[in-house]
C-alpha cells in the first residue's frame, strides 16, 4: 500500500497544478484535441477506402454480369453510392482543414458545402413514388435555402477578411 501511495499523491498534486495553470491546461487540451482529430481522420480515411472498394465491387458486378450494359441495380442507387463517397471525402477534407488551420470561418464554410452535397445526394436518391415525397421535398428545399443563405453569408464574410 505504501509503494502506491507516494506516486498517487504526486500524480494528484501534478493534476491540481495542471488545473490551476491555465496555459498548461490549454496546451494539454490542444494535444488531446490534435490526437482526437488525427484518429478521426484515420477513421474517415478507412471509411472512404471501404466505400470506394464497395462501389467498385458493385460497379464491377453490374457492368460485367449478363445482360451486358444493363443494370439490375437501380442507377439512382449507384449515383447515391458515388455521392456517399463524395460526402465522405468532403468530411475528410473538413477534418484535414481543421488540422491545418484552426480558422473556424473556413471550416464552417466547408461544413456548409458538405451539408449541401449531402442534401443533393438525398434529392437524387429520393423515391418519387412515395406519398410523403412532397413533405420531404419541401423540407429539403427549406434546408437548401437555409444552407445556401448561410454559405453566402459565410463566404462573403471570409472574402472581406482576406487581404
């Protein structure tokens, strides 16, 4: 018991000192944030690779299975898979932009663009034959208008800040 006591007390004292010193605490938070961002980037890279492999597998099966040149898979779903990869790439770009610069206005702009791409994907793969399609389209239209206005505002503010 005695051999564990001193290191635990020392650890507790260092933790209290760390919490009292704002600069050291902020440095620790920044290091943890950097590690978390790198882990997210690696995870998203794996997602992108798996999505591309899955898309390649589906395209290979669809293009080379009889009858040639005819898709048994709906083209809209294939387009959706392409757009999934694009959205994943945009998210990866957001993460890498955050690693490169911590300028929040530029990152907000990227997030808005990613959201617009995700909504475009949703519109492309939307099943028109369902009865609730009108409500979904109205909601998507409102989201597009709000995101477009946000993008315009953020882009305009970013343009003014640039030298």
